[in-house]
C-alpha cells in the first residue's frame, strides 16, 4: 500500500475515533451507560498494555496487576475526597490525624498513586523477580492479595471494608482517553528504545541476554516498576470513574480479566491488547442479557440465569483462540499493509468459490 494512502486512512481513523468521543461525550449518541463502558475500556487498556509490558515483552509471568491498581485507586480516593466530607465517610473509625487535612488536586493524586505503586513494585520485585514462570506468578498473585487485605484492615486510612465514596468523578471522556493515549504512547516509546530491545532479549533467552551484557536484575525491575506505575495511574482513573472504591473490587480475579485481554490481543502486541481491552469490556456488557430470566410464550427458559453470560463469553473466547492461537494480532502490530493483505486473501478465496460454483452450474 502506498504511503499516501496509509496517511489518509490513518487520518480518517483518528477523525472517526475523535468524532465518536465527541458525540458520546456530549450525549448526542448513546447515554451515560455507554460513556461509562467506553471510559472503563480506555482505563483497562492502560492496565492491560502495562501488564503486556511485563508478560509479553519481558517474558515475566506476573499476576499482581490488581494489587497495583488498588494502590492507585485508594491513593486517589484518600487524597481527593473533600476534607469537609471525610468525617461522614470515616464514621466508624476516624481518619488518621496526619492525613485528614491533606487534599491534593486530581492529577497530583494520580501521579502519586503511580509512584507509590512503582515503589511497591521495586520493594516486592527485589526478592520476587529472582523466581521464574509459575513461581513468579504465584508470588505476585499473593502480593496482590496481601495489598487487598492490608487495605481491608487499615480503617484509619482506607476506611477498611466499607471503602471510600464521594470521590470526585470524571466529568469528560477526554480525561481517561487522553491519559490512556499519553500512558500507552510512553510505553510504546519505551518498548522501541534500547530498554525495550533489552526486555525482548530477556524474553527470548535470559542466558544469551546476560552474555550480551544486559543486566537482568536491573531491566526486570525496570519493566516491573514501569508496569506498576501505569497500572497505579489506571487505578486512580478507575476510582474517579466509579466515585467509590472498596477492597472487594480488587480480588485477584480482576487480574485474570487483564490476562485474558493480553492473551486474546496477542502477547507482545500493543495494538492487539488495546483492541482486546475494548472487545472484552464491551462484550461482557453486551452479553449481560444472558444473565436475565427469559420468558417465551409464557414459559420460563431455565437456562437463562445469573452466570450464563460468562459461560457464553468463555465459549466465544475458546472459538477465537482455536482460530487465533496467538491472539488477534500475535506479536505483530496493526498496519494497513496487513489489512490490505487480509482483504486480498478474502477476495481470493471468494473468487475461488465463485469460479467453482460457475464450473458446477456449467
């Protein structure tokens, strides 16, 4: 495909995306529910891409994303709730005196949540990143649960199991989408830098990477910390989107959703992960009618009940994985050349079917 055509198609795609955001953000199309799902998809895209940075590009099997997301969410919740509302939220046990009068602007709290998540990643990464494969996954998963339990039991800071509400909400879709573009853009620049090439070398062969002079401990810790930083930022956006957080929202099962997104999109593919984040998030909502009772001709259909949605979604995912065992994009990125090749293959197959049909009719 010519470079000029690629530029035109890219501009049209960006214009279409901007148009959709403007129309939905101004309630011209869709409603508050659609707006919320799109915002959630953008936030999940940040988390899944940051998880792919560790799992897909560095080759470390980490499952601690829910814990880092919780750190970012509670940081924003603690520091952005107006001071005059805190006594009504912390009514069982008062908020810690050293914390009760500290209020930060939204972006300052979001960045702080990312920094705290990164520091936590460095602390836990020092002993944990020496592990490999399933052992690393179990250790990071355990860390995620430890964070959740700590937040459940620190009532004077996080309000314990009751959580924190009245968090200032997101007013416009440009906030989560703008932050997503910036965060993912920074991660793409990192992946394409010398550090990114070192990450990929570690993924392919640690022994060979070390022999080439790559400091394994340093680069693994960097990948882990950067991933945690952006996950913490996404957690802060998540708290502002929902305007309420509690530890139950960050069970380890949340991490499995992000793992599903990167596997479906393709380990080592940023664009595939972004596409999968939107497909999975919106797909789970579109299939929600399977969880509702269904009555046809006065008869109740017993198979339609709570939980059927996940069964149907799992079957659909199994079908996709059977045809795309490396995910939608594999380890490749979106390109107009690939789209053109795919269209040519489809056209070729269609032409063959037509020619066979013509010979039979003759």
